[in-house]
C-alpha cells in the first residue's frame, strides 16, 4: 500500500523533477498491475476490506461489557472512603430486602387474634400455597390478618344468620302443622319439654338449648306424642289381677330411674 502510494505520487511529478510523464504513466500502470498481483493485496485491498465479516452479537456484547466494567472500576477508584462505605451499605440493604421479599424455607408461626382458635388444618393447607406464590413471611401474615379480621367474622355472622333463619322456619312449620300447629302449638311444646325434662339427661337438654332443636317440628311432634302415649299407657304392678294403675310421665321416669 505504501509503495503503491509513493509510486502514484511520482507519476504526478513534472518531467523536470525526473522522468517523462509518459514513462511515469507506464511505470504507474506497471505498478498498478504489480499491485493487483502482489501478495499484500495492494490493488484489491479495498475490496478485501469490504468483504470483512461483521462482528457477532456475542462479540459486541462482550466488548460493551468490558467497557462498562472498566468505566465502573474507574468510577469507584475516584470515590472517597466514605462514599465507598455508603455504597456498600446500600448494596447490602438491597440484598437483604430482596431476600426478605422471597418465601422462606419454612414459615414461622403466624400471629393470630387472641380470642380466635387456630385451625391447624387450614394453616397446613395455606403454607404450601403461600410458598408456591413466593410470599414472604410478612406478606403471608398480611393474608392471615385479612382472614382473621374480616373474612372469619363475616363467615361466622353469615352462618349465625342462616341458622337463625332455619330456626324461624322450623317455628313457622310447627305453627302451621295440622297436628301440633295452631292452638295446639303451645300445649305440644309444653308436653315435649316435659318429656325432655323428665326423661332427658342434662347433656340432652344442653344440646336442645344450644342448637335450638326444640323448634324442629319433627322433634316437637315425637316428644308430644310420647307424652300422650305415656299418659294413656298402663303398667301392671303388685295390684290384684285385672287392676291396672295409670302411668304418667313422672311415674314412668321414677320407675325407670329406680330400676
């Protein structure tokens, strides 16, 4: 390349500077031919440069990364000790925050309201789901709080309202029933209570009181019938043959517990 350029410059010199123009032109043409066939690719050098392969994405990325690393190293080298310490602390805080935002290997015990019983089965179902959602301990606790403060009380309230509605529906069925309803409702209820109070245990009475089963039309019916059958029934005791003694509910209960 340099030889060819120098020879081209000699072509442009005047005859007085050495050699005729024609001769120099011939030399230039010869040199051009020589350059085309020279090993260093003199004449075809530009064409060779045009066919050079473009750098790949990976190569460019590596070059950019290298430049960025050098620039960062230069920036850090110009920081004061105080600035370096502040940057290191900020980096450590960011790493700790990122770590705490992830689901832990094992969740710690969640905090529950004081008067709310812990449903272990529900918690055991919740923990794998929270881990699958990559919830941190703090975020999972927020869901627990939401359930304990809003969802659970609302569910209890709705269940209570539904049960109270069922009790009222039973009472309406009793009052409309052909056998124990209307004017016979109050006497039927009293007879049913008398049977329960006489023959039932304290546990049975508590069940009826806790769950309002005294309003169930079928239970009122069966205990009312039981009271009537016990009144009408007779029992043979030590009296002479052919004589029977009426058996009341109270007498039936006294004989039952005595035996």
